């Protein structure tokens, strides 16, 4: 991205919460916090100060499959930032005094999530539909396992997962002279490669349970209808793009099937959205409708009806084209900033091989209305979903 | 009425264009008894305008895979369009139609009104929102920044399409700004100059009895503490004060303080509350760019058993900035952060267009950011302390959380207020 004003250095590692063993629940995310508490060379806070003194910023995120640590700096600071980042991520100090303090911060983060009713509803859906799979567990983990953890157990997790074969450095934006040599000479090159822990990446596929549940949630002001479906894993790009197209036709924009019917015509929802979360062990499609409690039954029935209609009648050409435009531009528009380019290209490079970020558009073009009807809409049916109805808690 | 005040920011992109139109009437211009009117108006602008009915407009925009939305802020409406350059000639006139020939059909107004009422209800699920809502009422009293741009349910329910027509006719009274960033097709400007969507006489000058906009007074009569009880695990604390307009000569000093206190992991609040005491996950400082007295608010969420310590740490941080000069190294770091933040906030065409429209909308020069950096470079620790003491000497506290903790914090706050009075 020669015109970019910044360089994004994004270190990815196959060390998400799905790789935690029993008793380690929450450790992948907690480690992400602890990394920023210093390394063997960097004292607590040194990394943040030095990156920010370069005019940069840093952050990190832990997912089910992977974790990434990213730094965004002016290009002239990229080489220094890279050395700092690698030092921090690959040799975290995990000091005992910092460990207890940062665990308190993570416990506060968990409490903050528990105070958000909509987060509770989503977590309930995942716990119910992916009950026997790590995706059903909160990434933040359990308080008990966090309290029982120690710097030693965290060091063991780090040693197990942060190996050469599990790591990838994604650089996007302005690439300054000398950066490639800095990378070649960095400690990445000497990173131990062998890993006995899931040597081929993943060792299981998503186990998904269909079903239905109704819950009452404290402090919920509007009812929610949530539905989840299992979908193709991230490596099945053609399938993934078909699902992306289908969810766009269903719920993106006023002319999408669900929005037009439920919000514009019947006016029984405040919002209705569908999202595809692309995951390595099997992706998840989620639908969320927000509505007054008195409409919830009608909303569920109407969603069912619209989904059935999509499975029984092929989408017209103009509607297909509209969907392709929305999905295609969604991708094109997200490639403006180095951070989002790294966020899209990073997992691809980490789990498979680097590819042109616009390559998925070819798969998009290959989908026909008939294929979409049989292969995707046929799967996105209420009978194949886990459905969760969440209602505001009744008074008294 | 001619073309909006136009700002062009051509940029090499893979065929992406971002357009941002800013109209200088936001929720702060909501008339008395009509709080929420501008947000409602903004949301209906894209539900039919010029030659397009609501469905035709959605077909046009979504058919191009474009994004079109209108957001209402305190100081203005912001129409955002993002599209491919090849679609710009078809789509850009829509912004003109939205401004000058909105249909405001009663059925569409009712639909948007109902959606806004439901959104207002859903906001109550968020303890941060409740705490901020409390702080805002406390800080701005009956002033124009006192309510959420979404409005107040009781008043929103009563707003009629005719009242919206009246506001729509006045939308460009103070002019409007249109900023384009990205790949700008060469023919686009000529097209806009001659296109009927941008010609005058669009919105009819309806002369319904226009309600008077509310004043911009600050809420000095409401006390200094707002409390919202919620059955949450955490307490949300917001400590702050209405401060300065974005163009005020001392605002660069406040922006440096914001960077020092709340920007990044090296910031004071992050270090003090998270790293030194582990009492909070989410900490920061809210100081948006406003035409009037902008909030300057420290915020943190913390468990009930640590809320007393958290409040004490926030208060110490607040008092220090008013009573002690910053460490010169900390000030230097804050300056670098602000400079870096400007680069971070101009990475996409949308960000670039919005900042340009915002500055022009606030009546500030296009090189305002550069000028601010020069002002900041000249500020020393003593001048920063002077700015803090002058503009941040009377903080207000808003709390949202379980009743028992709120009582403890209330006593702590009263004790602090007593000490402040004695000083």
C-alpha cells in the first residue's frame, strides 16, 4: 500500500481459546494481557511508551482460533517497532507480581461483559449450540480456572503454542526500506518450529447441536430472537462466500428479504441482522432480531417463513447482482487501512497461504441462484438452527 | 441555494469515493418540546427524496453496493456516502435530493419514529450509556447538549411530519459542507454544478410557526452528583466537566491532557487504574470535538468492592492535573501521541472526508489540525496546568451501579466536595 501513511505489523499465532486444555479456560486471552506486561528485556510499560513515542499505537485480540498483536506506526519507526513487538510476544516475562494484578483486570473485564445483557444472550446461544466444543466457551474463560492458574501454567501454554509453525507476521501499509532485512534477521527466523500440540493446526471439527430455548434476562429492555447455524470452515472459501452472499441477501439493507419484510413492511422488529463468523473448525452463522416482547412469536414465525421461501424459490438475477455488489464492495471498502488489510490477510496467511485479499471475489462470481438455493438457503432453515428467545425479566 | 461548500481531497485508491455532507443543524438545534426532531429528520432523509421513493432509493444505493446513512450529532447532521468511483455520478446527486427535496412521507416518519423509540429503550441496557446520560443531564441542565441526539421519548412520540418539514426547510440556513475524498471522477464536479439535485428551490420554504431552539446554558443548578441505580456487578464512574469548544485557543491544551490521561496503554489512567491497582478494565477520557462546551470526562467501570478506590484514583488524577505541572517527559509523549493520532485518524477516505467536513462545519480553517500542533509544541507544563485549572476546576460525578455501592461513593463525593469548599 505505497500511499499509506502508516505501517501495520500484525503478529498472528494459532493460540486462540480453542487450544486451551481442561483447566486452562481463559488462559489464551489472559496471556494476551500478560504479554503487554513486559518481556525479559522490556520492563512493564516500556513497550507501550516506546511504541507511542514513535507516534504509534498497539493492541491485541484473542479469538477462538488465534490471537494477534498489532502495532500501527509511521514507516520510519517500523523496524524498531518490529523488534519490540517480537521481543514482547515471544519472550514475555510473566512476572508473578504483575500476574495477580492483571488477573484482577481480566476479572473486571469478565464482570463488564456480564453486565451487558446482549452479550449474555449471545454467550447463552453459543454455550447451548456448541456445548461440546471450545467455541461454546467464553473466550474470556472461567473465573475459577483463571484463579487457579499461575505464571508457570501460562508459560507452558505459551511454550506449547507460540512455535514457528503456529506463527505468522503480516505487514501491511507502507513498507519502509530495510524492513524485510530486519524481519529476516529477527528472532522469527530462529523460532522453534516443532510442536507436539496439534501439529497440523486443528484436530477437531465443530460439533453443533440444534435446539430451542427461551430465557429471561435481567436488565434486557427489548426481546431478542437469536438463531445459529453451523457453516463451512474458513478453508472452504467457495462455500464461505456463498454463505456471505446469502446472509447479505437476507439481512443487509432495506431491500434484503428479512429487513424488508419484518422491519419495513410488518414493522415488528427494531433491527434484524445476520453475521457470518468465519472459523477454522467450522464457521457460525448467527441471526439476531431485536423487537418488543409482544412481537416475538410473530417475528419467529415470519423469519421461518422467509427462510423457507428462500429455500423453495431461486433468487432473481437482479437480487443476486445486488448481493454480489454489496459483498464485493464490503470487501473492497475494507482494504483502505493497513490495520484492516492485515486483519483480513493475516488469518489467511496463518492458516493456509497468503492470497490476494480480493481473491474471494472470484468465488463470489461463481455462485448461481440455483446453487445458493440448494447449498446454502437449504441449510439456513429454522429446523437446522439452534433458536434462542430472550425476554426481558418479568417484574415481581 | 447553490452547491454546498465543497472540499475536494483527491487520493489514489482502488476506485473508492467517500462523500460526507455536513449540515450545521444537529440535536443541539432541536426546538423546545421537540427533542429528537433532527435525528428523526436525518433518518427520514434517505427514505425518499427527489425522484426516488423509499424503495427506489434503496434499490439504487444497494444495487450499487454502496453505503448511505445519515447520523445526527449534537452540532450537525452528517450524511455519509461510500461508493465506487464508477457509481459516483449516479449516487452523488442523492445527497442533493436528500437536502433539498426530502419527501418526509408520514408513513416513513412513523416508521422511523417507532424505531427511534425502541432504540431509546434499548439504550437503557447499557450501564455506560446510563451513566453518561446522567452526567449529561447534570452538566448541561436544560441546555442544548443535555439530551441524547435520539431525543426524549415523550417528545419524540409527538413530532409530526409537518414539524419535520419546517426543520427541513431551515436545514441549510447556516450552509452545508460537502467533502469528497478518494478517486474523484473528472466529470463529477461539472455534473454537480448543473444537476437539478443541487439547484436552489428544492426544499419548500414552509413557514410553519418554527419553535425556538433551546439555549446553550450549562446545568449549574442541578448539583454535582448524578446517581442511577442498576443491578449490575460493576459501577460505572464518570467524572468530568463541560469544557471548551473545539476551536477555543485553550482546547489544544485539553487535547494534550486527554492524550496524557487516556490515550493508549501508556496513559495515566491506564497505568494507575489498570496496571498499578488492577481495579478496572475499561478506562479513558471522552473529549469530543464540539461547537460549544465539549465534555471532558474521565470514565471507568469497576467492581463494587473496588469502586471506592477507583473513585479515589480518578479524583487524584483530576486534582493533579489542575494543581501540578505535568512531567516534561509526559507532556512530550502526549504531543507525540496527538500527532500520531492525526495520522491514525486519516487512513480511510471516509475518515479524511469526515474530518474535513467537520472542521469546515465548525467554522475552523482547513489547516486547523496543523495549527493546533504548532500551538501544542509551544505549550509547557505550567501552561497546561493553567489551562486545566481554568477550565476543569469544577468536575461533576455520575455513577451507575448497585445501590449499596452508590451510597458509599456518594459519601466519598460529599466529603470531597466539603474539602473543596474549605479550600
